[in-house]
C-alpha cells in the first residue's frame, strides 16, 4: 500500500506539471522524469531501474496531460490538424524504436543525456530568435522525417518534444500560439507510442505485487494523471493572457533547475 506522503507528492507533481503543460504546450516529461526519479528513490525502489521507471511512468502519465492540453488548445483553434497528421507517422515510428535503445542503456547515462537535453532546451528558451517567413516550408516527406527525429529524441528523455517541435513549426511559418497548440497535438501520439515501447521493453521488470508493469509504476501514473488533467485547462486559459517571451523564460528556468536535480539524484 502506498503511503499518504507519496500520494501527496504525486498529486502535487500532477497539478504543477498539468498547469505548465497547458501553459506552454508541453507534455511535462522534462519536469516529471526528475521528480519521479527522486520520489521513486525515496520509496526505496531498485536504483538500477529507477531512471527507466521514471521514463516509462512519465510517458504513461503524458498520455493524459498531452490529451488535456491538445483538447484545450483545439477548442481555442490553436491546432493545425493537417500538420499534426503529417508529422504523426514519423513521430510514432521514431518514439517506438528509441524505447528499445533506451532499455539497453544504463540509467545513469540516460540521466546524463536527459540533463544535457534539458540544458539545451533552457538555452533555446532564453534566446530571442527572430523568425522570418520561410519561402520553402517542408512538404510531407520533410515533416515526416522531422517527426521521426523529434519522436526518437523524445522517447530517450521521455518528453513530448515541444522543445523541438515548437521552434520547428515556427520555422514552418506558424505563429507561436499555433505552434504550441499543434505541438500539444503531436505530443499525444508521442506519449502513446513511448508508453507502449517502455511497457514492452521493460516487461521482465513487471512486479504485480508492487503495481509495476514493464517500466511503468501504476500508482504514480494514475494519481499524477488525474491531478494533471484537472490542472491543464487552467494553464491554457492563463497562456492566452501571457506574452510568449514570459512563457519561454518560465520553461527555461525550470529546465535548468530540473536538469541539475536529475543529475544529483543519480550520482
């Protein structure tokens, strides 16, 4: 039976991540993975599997946060359905294949890669790039290949890929709000494919007595999912009243903090 203190931790994580998912169109993996790693460590889970469990459980939880974010942004007409469809096939293939690779890598190396990726995201968020109109945006092939790349990286660090998808879409002549909304829609298939991959590749780690299926810890996923879904709509509503530059700075600061926290938790 999970202790009440840890239930509180998962609820708090879900509320915070769900709010930010709606605010900036991310799935929340960049925040959930290091937090899950810390909580799982406190619960006394096997150190050899704790990072893999955090990655898999984060992916499963993202199914709900990305769906809530996608739904809210769609209601505000911020989702380009055509672009989401073009990139989805590549995203699904890239995400699923990358989970096989992730299952073979030691947790500490995944944690280092995750931390470096989050530092890169922070760097991009603090930049103030000017996007001029692109006279030759990509076609179906280019968008599919971009989706393949984004999906592969997303699976390795268990993120929805918004840090890569939003700048890419802006380079394809999308406005910032349209890019964020469409990124949320693309993040949903990332979460589905990544969850299936971590479920299959971690099946030998299944422990029904401790509610663990593959690399997914069910109590964390369900508690996190419920609380995050409730908070997503609040973030979306606030996003419509905040300037894009402020949204980017929020993610940049959080990325730096969580990158450091992730390294500290596995070293």
